[in-house]
C-alpha cells in the first residue's frame, strides 16, 4: 500500500513494532530503514509471558516516537484493533490533534468478536470504543465490513476503500509450468485451489466433505484439489486424516505455505479458487485470484462475494457440504474463459493498486478537508 501511494506522489511511510508472530523480525529497530522499497521504522516488541495475553504486545518505543514525531505528518492510517501499538497510537493522535483513519482488519465481525469474547468486550468498553468513535473515518474494505460498523453504531464516516493487490502479468503457459513444478498433478484434470491459512473458519473441512460427496455422486467426474497454506500442526494433521477417511486423499495435494512467484504460479495455473469461509471481511487471497484471472467459488460470508457475483467473476455457494458439492459440479461444467475475463477485469477496475492508490489518496484528502 505504501509503495503504491508513494508511486502516486504521496509522502508515506510505515512505523510498526517488529512483531512477527511467535518471533521477531530480523531488521534493525529505532531508525529508518528501507524495507521492500519503502521507508520503515520498527520498534522492539515486548509480549507478556502468559499465552492468553500474548496478542497484547507492547512497543513503548513506538509510543515515544509518535509523541515526538506525529506532528510532522498530516494523517495517521491505523491498521488493527485490540493491539496495544495501534490503540496507543490512536490515543496519542487524538491528544496531538492528528486525524486518523482505521482499517479494522475484520476485528469487528461477529465471528471475530466471539473469539476471546470476554477480553475483547472488556477492551472494547475500556479502550477501543473511544478510539473508534474518535477516528476521522473508518475504512470499509467491503459492504460486509461497513455493516459491522453500523451494527456497533459507530459514529465516524465510512470510506469505501478495499484492499489492493498487484496485477501480475498473465502467462498463457501457467498451467504447463505448474505441471512441471508439481509432477504429482494429473495431466488434463481440473485443478481446484484452496489457498489460505489453515484455520477452522476458512472452511477446508466443509470443502473436503463436499468433494467426497461429489466423488460419491459423480465418480467419473475428474478433479484434483491443491491445498496451499499452513496452520497449527495438529490441526493440519486432522485435515489430512479427514481426507484419508473420506477416501479423497489421493486427489489432494498439500503444498504448505506459498508466496511470491510460487503463489502466483498456483493462482494462474489452477482452474478455480475455492474459499468456503465462515467469516471474511474482505478476502485478500480472493482478490489475488481475481487478478490472476482465476474464477472464484465463495461462500456469501466472504466480503468480496457480492462484487464477484455482480461482475460474473465466479460463483457463490452455501457452505453446507451437499450444496457446496452441487456448486463445485456446476463450476467444473461452466465454460471458464468468460469467468476468467470477468475476474481479471474486476481486479483491474477495483482492486489493482494503480487505480486504488489514487482513490485512497482522495479519501485522505477528504478527511483533511473535513478536519480543517
């Protein structure tokens, strides 16, 4: 995002803790560095030793930097909730009179609020409600996320600003190149791609059950499932065991976490991207699939579902395994080319960084005009 904004002429930079999940980023802290082509300043993260409190990581040096330097910037764009660095940053911005825009990252979805519910209710009541209501605007990445804001009766105006993706160069030989990279794939057999974090809310269990039904009802129907992603090792073993019990393990290819060129090759070299998620305020992997001209099969709980349906870039389906099996059968029968063209067109018009960066800067200017 920052790179796209800078390319559009904005002075933008990123400050954050050096949090990297269970570890720390191996980058210098406390000074400006160039990271992936943009100016970044990282600050040391400290986490409570108790696992239930791990997510509430502290970065006191980040707060001190904001107190000293926030006046040098016109706007603060905050990315997260229920996070000490973000929460403290918003409080400092209010005290300094600096307007801030919040990208909530789906944390206000009912599903998300139900996880660690008592802690989030307490945090929301004591800290985050004031931060939310004090924002100059809230970023809605989808109509679904805007509905979450309305449900909580939040006061700030809402800006319609989806997440952005890079638009890869489309390769006509992607399918052949993927076959070379993954020799275990069956030649000429349609490829279904599940690319996401391996987590219960993503719906991979339901997808496996639906494919087992499809195999039972249409044993001659060819398909193979490529599963790209990682999660808790025990949960991944459960998923592999489920595929074995459902007698579809021979059609499943477990690829682990993928990124960069390998991910792009998967997205372009598969026939359909499938995400039967229970809750997804946006779905960045969906936008990446659209940019790769790959049709998508989504549950209505994915934030991009309505846009996909309107653009004719894929299909929507209930997550109920029998109905999902029917939708998979329909997808495998449909001519793919018109859907692929619609997918790429939707990504270019709405989610590609070249167009989105300009819209985001217009949103910033709108905030600054209102702020005076």
